[in-house]
C-alpha cells in the first residue's frame, strides 16, 4: 500500500514542498500512506472522508485540511476555493 502511494506521489507526481495534495477517501491503506508521504515531501494535504472519525484519523497522521464529502456535496469546489482555484 505504501509503495503505491510512494510511486504516485514521488515517482509520477514529483510532489514538491508547498504544493497542495488532495487525498480523496483518505483513510484507506493507500490514503493513509499518501497523507504521510505528502507531508514528508512538504506538501499541504487536503484529506476527504465520509465520517468525522475518519477525518480525525487523517488529521492525526498530518492532514492539514479535512473535508467530509458526505456532508459537503461540493467538496471539490471547497478544495478549489481553499487552494486559490488551483484545485
């Protein structure tokens, strides 16, 4: 699981310090690893999940912004607004 997250964030995306990373459905195995890897790279992490408990776990692992997509049906617009329309 961690290797999948590493490959996508480090090898393919080449995430850099200060960039924004969205981890949608952040509390699965790959998502949790992605949060930690993105933070290690110096990124600002936006995590989405469907419950407050899951979002709490994402925050514990370093997510900067937690969005409940079950409550915020326009979560994508929320991320866009919070990133200055960069998405």
